[in-house]
């Protein structure tokens, strides 16, 4: 590969700060490795004075391997590492930390569970709640946010502060640190000890950072200190691909780099070597609607016209059927399965497509495990109702749902392991609480009605007839939770009952579902060895990858952009996420949306109109016959 003009300019940059805007498929790894080579061979920089920072071990290893190959297999002491490995090295030298001092995921979760028990705060799904809290703690640490100025989106602020403080106390008590502490402690150390800072400044005289758009505030502050006084800081990234806001990444840092370094050289790598011109054009139309970005126009190196198709499907099932049909078609054309991918906004969306692929016997790989929806506490409540209706009158099941919705039934009323309504009535007669008899009669009637319904109708009856949805609305309000998230889970659970004829059949399906997921995972391991398999990935998981053929299903409002993305900055990140997904495709890109999801009418994503303004909305429906000659629009009708 020969350098184009912009690549050559970046490779030959010698001293002082520089920012390289590197869009998708422009050869940024090629530029970074060649610049290292140029620093060593042309500018006589000692290899051990060069530090290359990436965001993952895999990326660091790949970068080092590419560089070693470029140098003819000769291993030079250039320092490749992640932010965490670099900062841990600094801490290890100062405080003699060892690998065993880094808290394990299991121990971290134990500390959080203990902190939760300390503050006596009850949650339904402890695991999910603490995973959310863990991410928030990471965000607070990584951006240097004062804990007293942070307001959690998952619990009241005093609860979050109690969890944060309890977790930190346990880390300190056990002389442990997590990955975010590495950033915080390094910042504190370099601020307090000028002698230590000077040592590492002399060590890291040339610093190159890959994926600069994903940096958080404290990572940046540490790098700024290390780069002084020469400021030989070479940052490579693309603000249009900043999609890790949930981890604390701040694209604003990249946008403000020229203010931090007014004399910095700015270079745009504008030639894309991956995507067809039509895919690049469509992605460009989309991302231009973001206001907070560097304006840039990418051109495709290839003039191939293969490009973008937008399709409307009736529902998730017909959408998955069409995806499978076209995947088979591309395989017949000679494209390997491993060169095809289906990209989703979230991992829970994979279920329908994965099920269809299994049904058709097509090999596929899911790098992100699909969670078992029946492991949720919401599913547990619904299952208790159904099992009781079918005759399982165990005390544990009754206690779980007897006050969902609130019936004011006392736990003491359930005196025996096996519950009977006669015994319940006797209890309240003895207590002279005769008004409870009417409540018991209503409860018993509800269970009797439930038993006679089809699975789908039964779940609907629990939610609307019995009042479970109403209970959740009030419960969410008390817990500072978003009830719409819970409703989406319930919608998906209810959808699984649609084709089942009896409650017993649905329960059998539920019992086997976890086993099916495990079997799916075992098949994944086989396929990974065989290599030629369709890739199912989230948009986040697809970052840095490329495929000949890419499908992006369910590009609807509420999915992409996600329903909780309301503020302008959040919508812009959602737009960047779709942009990243689109630019994974080299030759063929298929985008689809559905008319309905879980029996609810769905609107096409606003992003579709942005990338294809020729698609017109008329009478509440999207219409249009084409995107010039580059994009066809078609609807897949239900069979």
C-alpha cells in the first residue's frame, strides 16, 4: 500500500502536537505504525521513548504485531499498551502494587452486594441493578466527578452515595483497586509528586493515542501531564465514531483539542478504502445532521456502486425471515458466511434472528451472550401467576405475587407450605377482618379466569385485567426507575406466548429456553473453530470490524435512536452508533424497519429520513421508490 497525500503528511509529522481525523476505513493503523517507523529510522528517536496507547489489550497486541511485521520481524522496545496498563505500571513503581491487587469482577460484585446490604435498600433484580451502579461508579471516577454533585439515574442520590462509599471502603480495606482507580490514583500521584512526573515525562517522550474520541476526562488529564513539556502528542481518532458515552467517553475532548493546542497540526485522512461510494454517501448524509462534530467529507477509494437497500417489514418475524433469505442468497453468490454480519442496537434484539438461523441450520457466532429473558424478576412474577393458576399453590409462589398488585394480604396469613383459599378465609375470619374476604374472592376468581385463557391472552390479562402494569407504574415511581424499560421486557415475554396453544405448552417452552441458549452457546464455540459463520453483533461490538455484507434490522424510533435518548447529545451519540454500524459494510448494506413490534405500531427512525430524504412520509406511512439508483426501497409482505 502506498501512502496518499494525507497519510504521508501524518506519517512524517515529527515534533509537537498533532491531531489526525481518521474516519472509517482510512488506514489509521497503517498511519500509526508507519509514523513509529519514521520516528525511529528518519528522526532517530530511541524506540523505548515511544509510547503507543490503545483502548484494549487486543488492539495493543494487533498494533504491535503489525509494527513488528513492518520492521521485518525485528522486535524493537516501542511501548504498546492500554491506558490501564500504562497507569498501573506507574502505580506499581510508586506503590509496589501487584497484579493480585486488582479487584476481580467476582470480588467487585461481592463488595457492591455487601454495600447494598449495609444500606438496607431492596431491589428486585440485584444483579442487573448492581451492574448499572458499577457503570455509574466507573463514569464518576473516570471523569473526576464529585460524588456529592452526581445524581444517579437508577436510584435516589443518597442510595448511590452510600453504595459508592461502601464499595470504596471495601476496596481500601482489602488494598484492592479497580481499573478506574488506576486512572484516579495516577492522576493524584502525578499531581502531588513532581519528581515522579518528571521521570515518566523523560520516559514517554513521544506519545501516540489511538481511538482518541473514546478518552475520558481523567485519562486525558494524565496524558497531558505526561506529554509536557515537549507536547509530542499524536492523537488519532474520529469524533463521528464516539459511541461509548455510557463509559464516560467524551467526544468534547477531541473537539476542544485545537483550543488546548492552538499550534497543533490537523490532518484529515479523507480517503476511505473500505466502503463502496454509495454506502459512504449514505453514512455521510446521516452523520452530517450532528451539530457537534468536525466537518469532513470522505471519498471512497473504490468506485463500486454496490450499496444500500432500505426495506420495510411487517414485524420482527418477517424481518428475520427476509434477512435469512438474503444471507442464503449471498452465500450462493460465493460470499463466505464469515464476511456477513447482522448488527443490532442491543444484544436482546438478537433472539429472533438467532432463532431463525438455527431453524434454517445456518452457522452463526454471537460474541455477546443473549440474556435469558425468563431469568428476570418480571418473568418470575408472570410465571408465578401462571403456575398458581395451573394448581401449584406453594407458599413461596403466593408470597411473591400476592400483593402485586397490592391486595393488603399479610404474610402471616400464609401459614402452611401449601396454600388454600379456605385457610386464607379462615385466617381473616379469626382476625375479624371480614373486608378481606371480598379481596380473596376477587383474587381466586382472577386465578380461575387465568386458567381458561390462551398463553398470550393470559399474560395480557395479568398485565391489564389483574393490574400488574399499574402496580409496576407505581413501583417504578417509588424506585426512581423507568417503567417503560420494564414494559418492553414484558412485551417481549408476552410475544413468546403468541404461538403457544396452552399454558402448559408455554411453560414447557420457558423451561427449555435456558437450555436452548446454552446449546446455542455450545454451537458458537464449534463455529468459532470452523470460522465460516455469520456474525451477530451489537453496534458497539462491531466497532473496528468490517464485512462484505451488513444487515441492520429494526431501525425504528425507540430502537435507533433508543427510547431513553432524549437530549440532543444523546441523540447525536445514537446517530454516531448507526453511522459506525453502516460503515462496517464494504459492498452491501441492508437496513430494515418494521411496521409493528410486539403488536405495537412502530414508526421508522428519523435517521432513515436523514440519510434518504427521498423517502417521503405520507398519511403516517413511509413511501418512496428509490434513492436515485443507489438505494432501492421494498416491502416484504407477510406470507
